C-alpha cells in the first residue's frame, strides 16, 4: 500500500473544511454544551454517590455521539461526490482512485478525531470540576476510542460503495452499537444451535469487527487500573488491520465502479 502523501492529506483537509462550511462543528459544540449543562445539574446536588452516575452518563454520551458522527461523516463522502459529480475534476488530475479514497478516509478520521477531542475536553473539565482525578484508565479510554475511529470510518466508507446511503448508515450503526449485544448473544445461544448454525455464528463472530473491545468506559467508572502496554498494542494492531482490510476492499470496489 502506498504511503500517505500530500494529495491524500489535501483531500482530507478539504473534507474538514467542507464540514465546517456545513456547520457540522457547530452541532458538535451544541452537543458538548448539553453535556456540560446536564452534569452541572448533578453538581448542584453535591452528592458524592452521583459521581459514578455522572461519569457513566458523560462517557455513554460520548460513545453514542462519536459513533453517530463518525458514521454519518464517512457515509456521505463518496455518495455526495458521485451525486454532485465533484469527484470528476479531481480524478481528471493525476489523482488515483485509491488516493482519493484514502484522502476521504483521512478527512473523516480528522473530523471525527476533532469531535472526540471536543467531547473529551468537556468530560475532563466536568470531572475535574467534580474533584475526580483523571486516571490512567481514562487516558487509555481516550486512546482506544480514538483508534476505533479508524476502523469505523474505513468500514463505513467501504460499505458506502456497495450499499445505499440509508442502508449503509443503518448497518454501520448496528455493527458499531450492537457489537457487544451480538457477542453476548452468540455466546449464550451457541450451544443450543445445530452444527451448521454454530459454524455460521462462529464465522460471523470472527469475521465482524468487535468494536465493543474498544469501550473501556466501565473500567473508568469503577476505577480499574490501566491495562498493560501489550494490550493497547494488540488493540492498535487489531484496529489498523481491519482498517487496511476495509480500505483495500473499498478500493477494489471503487476501481471497478463506472464513473
């Protein structure tokens, strides 16, 4: 795979500027303000037992909002370009389809990362305001949530080349938010299935990405110690491996797409 160059970065910056023009950033700021307001209400009661509940609400809100924004931003990149025919001038230049795809991916990751940084800044301010120290587990939560954006954006971008926009958004959100439910369900019902059903659900279990592995919010809430470095390295490799797979699959589809 070719290294990321100035062309891909320029396309990524264009995605970020387009999001600013479309006022996506302002929506993010409003959502952040809502989190501040809600946690401010909890602070007024001055009840220590509410701290875990406040952390749970804050991190759960971040988990939901960041997935929604990452999916929506990634899902519209290629359909928007195809619908408005704005990719033709780009491809008429010496810009390959893979470069264009990687550039769109980088732009989606940049915007999602900026969103995550805003949310986490708000959460950190709220936690400090409550006198809650920012533990090592919280910083690992930040990192794992950030690295998961690579997987989410690449997966959604890939699916946008084979599904309609509505179907892509729906399936991507289900894969992201329903990962833990699928894992628990597969574990519970596995022994009650017949052999071919067991093989099918086992294959699905190992093929589909487990985005629930990147959510360590419960460990933050209950004050767990930080995970070892090898675990973070393994999760990083897991996310980047799926990212490469989805980008390659997306490129294989994109290069065969008649324009």
